[in-house]
């Protein structure tokens, strides 16, 4: 396994990654709340997780990844107050909460497939794990860190942390951390800092389940603890999420998980920064209008241009969204795609790359192992292709496809599609005539045949020893 360093929010330092049971890695990431489409800011977070997972594999680890689907309990305040987000959409659209959740889950899966984000090993819906949540809440109660009131079961934050203790993850006092978390409908809590594990006596809530404490529904935070424990164990290696999860959601996950098990919950918390419209202004659903992947596709961008756009910034840095930046990323995508499509058979089938490519592989792996420095890794990949062109030596396919195991552009698939495309008989005949003309060095005839192919809607891409013929716009 290669050395791999990552910024751990728990320590506020870049640390060498050491999983509990190498080479196995357990990874849990906060997934979507399925009440609206996932906007591009959400997609940046999911892309970050995908690249992290791929980079760990390149370093020699085996990753087991679980992600939740939140379809109950996430309130409009992002705390415990307000209306359930899924139910609000259900009422607005005249559908059941399940219909809403199913629709937006499928839309989410469709979009991550377009971005070539690998699906998690376990994709777990909150509503399918209510018994697991109830059992975990009971363990917390049995250990004395929760209490029951008419309005719900609450976690006793001050008993866990003490009134003036700092949160381990957020490094905030209770007043700093919990200022926005007071429950408007729960005046019977011991402290305004306490948060709901199970909500009771909300008769208008559409989704309810029986529990030992009465009919109700889970709080948002308990879902991730219960599902991560079920599929990954009491202590997980890496937990990801956005920086907005640090002060409340992830702090609460630590408290409820460790109070139940008596064991460390997470060894490395890794958080991504926001995609922003301008510095300091994140893209969010609460803003009312937010950009979607479908908007980019409608504007003529390839979905993987957005993937490369995100790859071009460090995950811990804000990333400013603009059409100009996406267009630049699309040019990089097309550069890689053209390299793959026009690669000759002898180059693609070579058992070994040219020796000079070895340095680029070492630099690529080193960049990813240095706190997931994707901009540097992308620069190395682009330099490799440029150097291959400069040298007139494109025996680098093994190295480039290894890079692509993290870049995620499916360069091998693009190459096969270009070479294996079925052409109409007239086009196939012209292609064969042009191949013969180039072989005979009859370049005048080859140029004339190129013009005829272009008139028929095909782009001709020549290299020193091969050509590819791609429908325009592909």
C-alpha cells in the first residue's frame, strides 16, 4: 500500500491514513435527502467521495462504502425544527412521501451514473432501518444519556459533554454549537441544547412508526449512526460530509454513537468545501433556484466536464461555479477523449509503456496521496498526454488507463466506441478507401475522402499510424 495522507477534521491536521484493519477500509458518507433534485453543489460532495474511494484503491486499499438515503426526519431547518422536507414536497405535489422519495432517489442515481460516480456497496434508506434506529436509541437510554418526554426521546447533551465543554469535532461550546437547534414544539426538554432521537405526538406527520415510547418518527441524526453501525461496525475508518455537517449533524452523531457503544465512532472525519456562486455564497436549495446536472447537459456540456471541473480544485477549497470554468474543463475532457479515440492498436495493446512514462505515474500517485491533491494529479495526466504527442510516442496507454481509474472518464470505453462504431455502408466504404489511400501515401486522395466524410457528418481524427471516425458532436 502506498502512503496516503488526508486532512482529519478531528485533529485539524493532515495525517497519514492508517485504517483499523488494513488493507480494508470502512467508509461512510452522508447521502442525499430525496425531496428535490440534487444540485451541482450536492454533486460536488458525491464526486469528492468517489475520487477519495478511487484514490484509496489506487493506493492499494479495499474500500467498503455505505451511504444513506434520507427519506424521513430531515427537517426544513436542517436541525429538528420545521417541516419534514420529504413531506413538504409530498404535500406540494399531491403525492405520498414514498412516491416523492422513490422519484428523487432514481433521479439521484441517474445523475451519479452520468457522472460515473460509483454506486456505494450499500445504499441504505432511512425508512428501511427504523428497527435499527429504535434499538440504538434504547441502548442510549439504557446507558443514561437520553430521556423520554411527551414530545419525544432526547439526547442529554449536557450530561454527555458538560455545560461548558467544547465539542470534539466542531471545537465549539454548547452555546456556539447549538444556538440554532432549539425545538419550537418541545418546551419539555431539559436543555435547549438537547436534540431529538425520536419525535412523538406529531399527529400531522405523514410517516409514523410504533416504538417502545409511542408512535412517532426518528430524528435526522440517529439515522446515520444506526445505518453506519449496521453495515460498517461500531468504529469506522472514514466519515465524509460537507463542512456544514461539522457543528451539529456530525457532532451529534459522535455523541449518540459513542454513548451507546463506549467506543470511538470515527477515526477520520473528512469534509469537503462548497461549490459557490461567488466567494462565500454556497449553492443551496434554500436559495430557490439552483443549477442541476441536466442544465449543464441542456447547455451542451458533457456531464464528465463537470467531473473534471471538480477534479481541478482541492476538496477543502471553495470552488466557484461558472460556465467559463466548465467550458475549460470540457476542453480537457475532449483532449483526453481524442487521445483515447485516436490511439493505434499497437499502442493500446502494448504490454508495457515506454519507460519515460514511469515518472508520471509516480507523480500522479504521490499527488493523490498528498491530501487528495486532485489539481496536481490532473496536471500530471494532462502533461503525460502532451509529452506523448511531443515525443511521437503514445505507448502510455497502461499508465493513462490507471490514471483513469481515478479520473473516471471511461477512456477505454470511449476508444472502443470510436473504433467499434457501426457505419452506414457508404461511410464504411469511404473509410476503407481512405485507409487504403493513406497506406499507399496517396494523401491527395485521402484529403478528398476526408472532405466527403465530413460532409456526411463525421469528424476525422488522424494520428501517425491510425485514424478514427466519429459522428460530429460525440
